[in-house]
C-alpha cells in the first residue's frame, strides 16, 4: 500500500500495469503498514463506502480497523494479516531512471568542478548557484579554491586547442557539456578554466574578423 492508494482502480494490473506483490514477513514493517492503513482510513481516504466495499473493505471492517488499540494493532501486525507491498514495475522503472539521471547529472557537474571549470560555466551548464559550486569545490578540489587568472598555454598548444574547439563545434550531435569535456580530455594538462580563456579569446578574435 502507499499514501496514494487508488481504491477505484485498486488493481493496477487491470489497467495494463505490471504489478508484483511482495509479502511482508517482518513484524515491525507490518506494524508500520497497519498504522499507515489506519491513518489513511481515518483521515486521507477519499474513497466512498461503495469503492471500499468493492475491494472487500466493508464498513464494519473499516470501523474495526479505525478503532484498533495500540496493543491490538501490534497483535495484528504479528500475524500474517494480508498486508503486502505492491510494486508497479512501470512506475518504479520510470522513477529509477530519474534517479539515475540525477546521479549522472551530479557526477558530470562534479567532473567539471574537479576539472577546474569556472563557476560561471558550471552555473550556466547545470543551473546551480555559485555558492553551491564553491562549497562543492572545497570538498572535491580544494587545490583549486585559490582562484586567480589561469596561465595561457604556449602558442603551439593554444593553436591546437582552437583547432580542436572549432572541430567540436562542427559536431552538431554534441551538447556544450560534451564539447567541453571532450576538449578537456584532449588537453587534460590544462584546467577547463584555461581552455575557457582560450575559447573566449578565439571567439573575440572571430567576432572582430566578422566586423571587418
């Protein structure tokens, strides 16, 4: 059972959802579920008497559950009382994918921070505040907290970085995140903020060229 129990469509399998019922063998967990069931019937339940009766919850049974003393609730939970966890595979799969995306997003953000990206770039790419970025940087890359303007690469490296960036721009299937990470992978001797500086100078030069 769950807080969002659906009495009218009590069996999700009827609507095509894949459902697995997991028996509860642990008494403390059953006690928690009994307490939740009683609380739901007593306050949050919006189902009509007819809807409850359709799934076997007669008005008599509902009242007996509502009037359970703490002692009787514990006694009920100690028995195999018919409570189980209903697992809706489609929904849990969708939410698990969401959790995995969140974990991947966090790992990607931290890779940028650890790679020495500027707070401005991380904030723009991941929608996090600069306060959060500084806090995370202190935790995972404390050697980068000193700040200061990055040292420009030697001329030969700078030209190579510019060429690589222009080539990455031609790859339209890449996101901006992908481009920065690919650039850093190719020039991992430099921090991402150094690469940002090279790219910013390149953009400025290209803009001046267009104005002529």
